[in-house]
C-alpha cells in the first residue's frame, strides 16, 4: 500500500476534524488503523486532544476521591461497629471433630500441642469466625491511614479483647 497525495490530503483533513484512526482507515479504504497512526506520526500531525469522556478530569478526580472516602468510611465503620460491642460470648473450646457451621474456627495454640483447640463461639453469618476473631482475620484496607489512628484502633482492640 502506498500513500498517494490524495490519501495524505484526506488523512490530514479527517485527522483535523478529530476522527479516530479506525474511522479514517475505513473512510480511505485499503489501509489499516496502524498505517493511519504511523503516517500521522510521520507527518507530525498534532496529537488528538479530545477525550472519550465529556466531563473534565477535575470532576472525575473529585468524584473518585469522594468515592474512596465513602468506601473507607464504610469499611472502617463496619469494623468499629464490631469493636463497640462489649458483650463477646465466652470461648467454647472445641476439637476439630466437634466443629459445625455455626462454630468459630479460629485456631488457638499450635496444632502439635495437646492444648490446641478452636474458639468455638458462634460465628457470624457467611463467616467462619466469631465477632472477635473477625477483627483479626479481616483487617480494613487503607495502608495510608494515619499511624496515630492505627495505634488508637489497636489499643482499643486490645482493651476489648482483655475485657472479653
């Protein structure tokens, strides 16, 4: 395929109107999208500045930040709601054979030890663990959180565990 003067003129015209390389290739015929991109590059045609979305990027950034804040607050509040409850039921030590679907399957100790057992408290719906062990098993996302806030949360969790 060779680029004739007519095809180059048509390419420049369509490129200037903002058509995509695929559209230009289809209109001119007999050339590929990549051939159009390559020729436009060799002709030093300006890069396309049109974007696919009609909204400015600032609105998109603000929207994504709002969504992230809402998501973080939502996850954090779910975990804090578990922590706030003061009345954890007492441990109900069970061996592997005694576990059922409603038992907390959090292992206590080392499996090689004779004193090894599973928590045995009643587990939450759709989880394998009780409220207390969910706090350990499912840590909230957000590694960029303030260190002070994390320490505060950890101290709070430790106090709740000690009181349980």
